[in-house]
């Protein structure tokens, strides 16, 4: 009786922990498995250039699609368009628009992202890292 009760309590607790930290757990998981992969842009903030715990919001600005974690981040891009929307390709250094870029994680297990002009630069960047 006591054993079954403690098993029940334990499983209940682990479910609770799982749901409470679900986002964090997934976030930790993505920081590892998405490294070296062309990651989905709807999980990053293009103002902060980092991976987000929660899915980011799509915003259209001057006919291009960007993703942000908050309204403030979008406003910041709109205000400082040249500094924020344009970025250097992490491999070649070419100036590119974040909306057109291929996105990858800069370092495994870190949330910073880097942008690439094309798949070739993307691949070559990670080749030098391995
Ligand atoms: Zn942001």
C-alpha cells in the first residue's frame, strides 16, 4: 500500500516537473541537436540573434519576413533597419539580409545564431568547426 502510494506520488511529481520545465527541456535539447543544421527561423529573434525558448512571432517589414521575440524587438529593427536587418555572413563576411539568410547555431549548446548567404557557406562554416 505504502509502496504503491509512493510510486503514484513519484510519477505524479515527474509529470508535474516535465510539464513545468517542458519548454526549458526542449530549449536545452534544441541547442544541442540543431547545431550544424539549417534551423527553423520561427524559433529565433532576429533582433537579439538568438534561439528562443518559445516560438517567435512573424513580422513583415518592407516585403520581407522576419521573426521576433517581442514587439520591442520588431520596433528596434524598424528603427535601426540597416544595423539590425543586415548582417555579415559568418563564413564569407558578405553583407546579407537576415530575412534571406540560412540560419544556424554559432556554437553547440549556446543560443547565439549566425547567418549565411547560401548553403555552401553554411556547410563550409561547420566543416571548419568539426
Ligand atoms: Zn527579441
